[in-house]
C-alpha cells in the first residue's frame, strides 16, 4: 500500500467511527431526524432480537420514538469496534462492516408519568434497565460520506431492577 492509500483507510475508519458514535447519540438523545440521516435511503434496522421490530430504517425510527418514551434517560456505549473495510486489491472499497459491543443502561419513566399499573421507577440517578450485546453495522460510501445500510442488534442479556 502507498501512503496515500494508508491515509485514505485511516480517514475512512475515522469517518465510520464518527457515524457509529452519531448513531449512539441519536438514539440516546431521541433525535430521530438525525437517526434517519445516518442511513442510506434503502437502509434497514433490525431490533427483533431485543424484542423490537425490523424494517426500513425510516419506519423503525418511528417505532423507536414511541418505544423509547418508556426510557427518558438512556446512554448506551458502543465499544470494541471491529471495522472491516472492503478490500479492492489493496485499495479501500465502498463498503464496510462494523461489529461492536454495546452496554445500554436506561431509566424507566417515573411512576407519575406512566400509565396506570406500569412498573415503578427508581430515583433519577439509578439505571433500572440494562441491556447488552453486539451490533452488526453495514455501511456504504455515498456522495454524502459513509452511511448505514443496515444495523442489526444481537442482544445477549438484559437486567431489570425494580
């Protein structure tokens, strides 16, 4: 590889890392417009392994907006990112895959904000729902930079403390 190819690869990896961090921030902040902007027009999301839905990312964002109302405080961490860039004979291609682990502590909505009969929440400083697992992100280089073509959640465990 030449220095130019090495630099391009480093720049791709940095851009991909920024996109994955943007994904976490969009979900945690409930910024569904930003979430949708992370995907290609045909991008898909699959949360079915965590009890959610799968489908076009634009539609899944609507489901997330409703589902996440139950958790007004969320801050998931995406770590151990393994980026695999498409290799085109020693040159970076226009596709990538990222496998990354996640830890997602959240707090359930306070009882006074919940429908009758909902589970109780602990104080605002205490997460009472934690999920963890691994994401598979697939990406494509577009004229607007790297975008997600897919995200799949592989939940490994969860804990609910009431």
